[in-house]
């Protein structure tokens, strides 16, 4: 793709002027806990404090405001896992344009309700498919049928220019060189926009893209030297779960990103809990991506100025149990087993007395008694206080002659039983 597709500073400034109609700059705040933990000056760009609780309003409004009168009369269509949909919905309501928004069936209910609230009477929501790509296909069929304008969540120059205004605000607020900038990556619109702005005005800043390990489309594409579709993805980080990044965003990102790294979903969950417990900051999984990457760069960022973009806070409270569970599994504090207990009185008591450590806790127990069987299987979940306690637990199980199957390393069996 031609170099002419690189976002122009003049167009980014125009986007910022357009967004002044509806937005005020989000704060860039020093985070004391992260700064002390990594020995760095860590600043958080709080896009979670946007009116729609994510940066997506920037690209959506910039794109929709640029449409001609004729394009507006045909209505607009978008496909989104949530945050882009909210930005489009708000823009439709503000500009009085009819819109249809296609969302995966798996979209958290909280995000669906938010889209309804922001769009009001100007927006119709259609839930279809299990992933963004399924919803995208249905949206494209709608556009072809009614000649509607498709508002892409990332692969559009006006969208990218809108997202780039996040970078403009960062550089307007800081005086010293930003050594590292960590940017969450889904389809690549934010990385393409902010990265291109920094490369032109702060070229010494290292631009680090961060993806969830279960949906690392940009990293895979960069490794292959071309846009590569992922056959399967983990939808947990729904704001960044994209099977295929855009041709345009890929072309820009490969030129502006100094590195693109991945972080496990469990680590993202730990970051969500830490931000909530230590800083009273509520973020969605995609919003925790940039801070989750700091461990990978802990030796490089010491004594440096670091900015992490907090991309969104549209988290459904009903997901917190899953977030806690994934965090415990990642931290090595939660372990599941199938244990075959002798079908006699006192078997479980012996397990509790002689196998569990003083701080171990059984948090899950499911037992089925088999008639005319000497042993009955039970699925047991044990939560530890420290990861290093696991070795002692296994040792005591061996010493007591406990027959077991460890489920954490068997994802298919784990998902079926737990």
C-alpha cells in the first residue's frame, strides 16, 4: 500500500477540531502504584473517562461527521463488539442520522444496553453471530442491500485520524520526552493513529502495541509480512478480539510500531483486579492491556517516562467472577483435580486433614457416588495462598496415595467439567 495512506498531521488536527464539538481532553494521570512498582514515571491516558467510556467515540464521530448529505440519507451501518457501537450510536443521535448496529450475540448485555441508551430512537441493534467477523458479514450484506454507508471500527482513514487525537492530547500535556508508549491493539486503529502521530512529532518514543494472547492478529500478521486471519480466537477480551486486522491499519502499524507483544488473558484479569483494588479504577479487559504489558518491559522502562493508554471501562459487573477465576488460574493460586475417593466413611475427612495445607481452601467440590464401585470421582477446586504451596499439595497427595487427574493442564476436560 502506498505511503500516501500515512495519516497526515493536518488531517489529524482537523479531526481534533471536529471532536471539539463534543469532547473535552481526557486526563493524563500519573499512577503512583505502577510508578513505584516499576521504578518509572508511569502515566495513564484515561480514555476510560470518555462520555462513552472508551476512545472509540473519536474515530466514529470524525468519520460520520465527514459524510455527505447524500450518504447520510441512506443511513449508516456498523459492526462492533461494543465500544465502537457506542461511539457510532452516540454520533447517530447527535447528528440525527439513522443507524443499524450489528453486534455479536456474545456481546455483554451491559454494552448492548449502553448502545441502546446512546443511540436512542436513531439506532437499531441487530445481534447476530458469535464474533465480530460474523457481525461484520451481516452488516456488509445490509449495506449492499440498502446502499448504506459502512462505518468500519478500524480500517478507515477517518477513523484512524480520529483515534490519533489521543496522541495529540498526550503530547499537548507532557513537556518531557515520552520514552515508551503502550497502546492496546484489536484491529489496529488506535495503534495506527496514535503511532503515526508520535512518529512524526516524537520519533524517539518507542511505540509498543499490546494484544491479548488469544487474539494476536496484528502480531501474527507482522510475523507473516501480510494480513493474516486467525482461525480461532479467545473472545474474552471482547474489545480487542478480532480475527483479522485491517489492510490499512496493518500497513500503518508495521511502519510505526517498534514492537507488538501479547499478554495472557489471565494476566489481563490480574491487572483489572489490581487497578480496582489499589487505584479504584474500573476497566474492561481491553482497557487493561497496556498496563498488563509493563512486566515484559520492566527492565527497559526503569527510570523512564512511560504512558499507557487505558482504552475503555465498559465492563459488565457479572463478569467479575470469571475475571477473578482467570486471574487465580494464571497466578497459580487455583487448581482443579479429579480425585477418586474410596467409597467409605471418612475418606473426605482424611483428604482435608492430611492433604490440604493450613491455608489451602476447597472452593469447588462436585461428587457423584457410583453404586457397586469401590471408588467415586470428585471434581475438586483448591485455592492456595501462595503459588509455591502447589508443590507441597502434590507431595502430600502422593504420600497419601491419592489418585488424581490434574485439570488445569487439560483445557478440553477442564472446560467440560468446571
